[in-house]
C-alpha cells in the first residue's frame, strides 16, 4: 500500500472516479485500486497522470530511497522528454502551416490584378476572404486527423495528455 495524491487531485478537479477513468482510458476499478494505495504499472500511472494534467511524480510524495519511486521518476523524465519532442514537432507543423497559409493568401491576392472585370474581381475578393476564414478550421482538422495521431504513435507516453499539443514557452522567454 502506497499513499498517493490521486484522490486529492481528482477531487480538486471535481472529477468522479468514473470521469477520471474515462479520461485516463482505464477502468473505474483501476482508479479505485490506485486510490486505495495499490501499486500499478508505470504505464497506468502515466495514463492517470495525463488525465489529471500532472506528472507521474506528482501522484506520490516521492522518496528517493525506493526503487518504485526511482522507476516513477525515470518514467516522468521519459514523459517530459517525449512531451518536449512532441511540442517541438507540433510547433514546427504550426510554423510550416502558417508559412504556407500566408504564401497562398499572398499569391491569391496578387491574382486580383490579373483578373479583368469588376464581377470577377468581386468573386475573387469574396473567395479571398473566404480563404482566410477556412484556413483556421482546416488547420484544426489536419491536426485532429493527421498530425495528432502520428505524434501519438511516435510519442506514446503523450497520447492522453491534455497538454500534448500546447506549445509551452520557457519562463525565461519574455
């Protein structure tokens, strides 16, 4: 039996055991066992920590002398590494998408001068404005259907993290 912070963290987020189990993609019984202090695999702890939005080490009061705590600390380091790599790749995707987006819209705007007639120019203008409105939802769709699943497969420890696609700035970057 190990004393842990899972129940306290769950309650602080106003989650029931069922809600946490669903977010963590584990059974309610697993949540009950963890809250009772039973040991679990590092993978299960990662799922629960991810659903709570904390690191694995935050689930326990870590004591450096125990092999179990060292295993948790090691897993948390791996998770942080994978999150960092995932955030870098996601940031690169967003920068590439933004660059392509701006180039496409600039080219479209440059075509205004080549289109003869007022009606054709009006249609081009409406389509240009529509293009600006479509690109945001298109990016979200691409992230949801293409980018995120590939990053989940490449960095499996990050798959159920709530912050997996957030780009974090370092505190020193102002």
